[in-house]
C-alpha cells in the first residue's frame, strides 16, 4: 500500500513533467495504480526524448506502480530532466497521455 508521501511524490513527478514541457496545467487527480501505470508508459516514451530516463530500470511485470515510481524516479532524475530534454518531443508525449492520466485518476479505464 502506497503512503501519502509516495503518492505526493508521483503527483510532483507529473507536475514537474508538465512544467518542464511547458504544459500549463496542474495534475490534481487521484493518485492510484492506474495513474502510476500511465506515468510509467509516459516515462518510457519520454525516454525517446531525453537521456534522463534512459538509465531508469523498467518495472518488473511491465507496469509501473506508485511504489516503483517513488523508489526509482528521484528528485535528481527530475533535475537532470530539466537539463537534458527535447521540450517539443516531451510536450507531445505528455499531451498524448494527459487524457489517459485524467481518466485513470477518475477510476475509468484508460
């Protein structure tokens, strides 16, 4: 079971990604395992845009979880992302997943 701090870490990760890509939105939805899975997919796709995520291990079982994100995506990774990225590529990936994140947060299938 994820702690409130781990859920907050995932929320900060999502909002950091939004901010770094110039997306003027804040993610305010519920942090649940479906949201974590979408974030995992998003990070995989952002890996094509940024070296910051290429070294992060892939989640076992294929889906990212809240615990996995809290453990593997550190503040140093988020800081590195700020320096090494293609903003245009990253923004496109985030916008492609924004609706999926909102649906997952609402408990709807993504």
